[in-house]
């Protein structure tokens, strides 16, 4: 009986973690959309001050420096990118 309670508690913790992750992904996506649609799409690279541009790299959407000085990814895009790197 105690073992069933432990497994149930574990399942509840996994569910809560999944819900938190989903909320964070949605929030990141909303922030990206605000940046893109409210005229704030003129984010600049902190290194060279060039405006960041939308790019897709290995199926991952990101904002990147046109001079390849860096990129900004939301949490889900980072997960997908890292998974692709580990598979390669």
C-alpha cells in the first residue's frame, strides 16, 4: 500500500513538473511573439550591436546576429537544439 502511495506521489510530481515546463514554454513563446509583433523586433547583438534576425537552424527557430556573433533561443528551442547536437 505504501509503495502505491509513493508511485502516486511520484506521478503527481512528474505531472506538476510537466505543467511547469509547459507554462514556461508558453510564456517564452508569448514573449517572443511580443518582441516580434510590437516593434521590439529590433533587438541588438550585445557584441556588435547589429539587429538580430529570425533564423531557423536544424529546425529550431531563433533570433541570431547576422554576423554570427551569437543567438537567442527560448527554452524549448534550446532543448531541441541540444537534443539534435547529442544525436549527431
